[in-house]
C-alpha cells in the first residue's frame, strides 16, 4: 500500500506513491482520504506475486503488459 506519511515542518500529510516509478501525487489530511481519492488520481492496486502494489496511470500499461492481460500492447509499443 503505497500511501505514505510525510512531514512538512509541523504539518503532516499523506501522499500517494507509485510502487513502480516512485511518482508522488496528492496531498491528503488523513489516510482514509488518500484511500478514497486513490482511484480519482488514476492509481490502481495490482496483486503481483502475492504483493499488492499501487501503480500510477502511467505505469499500469507496463504492469498489464508483463502479466499478459493487455489486449492493446501494440498501441503502447512505442512507449514501452
Ligand atoms: Zn508510476
């Protein structure tokens, strides 16, 4: 679960972190808000060999491609 707690001076907040590329998006006051907003930011959870990874929109194509579930791999061929 790549929702991480961050500190900014005295403030604390939560952010979404992609388990693939490490990109951070969002700024949430509490953990539950981050969970609720995850989908809105394009993040999805994948169970990869028994480990849950949160993956940003940019990385989802590579995950699906590796798992052999992509049907449009050719469409993304230039990006991989
Ligand atoms: Zn990513």
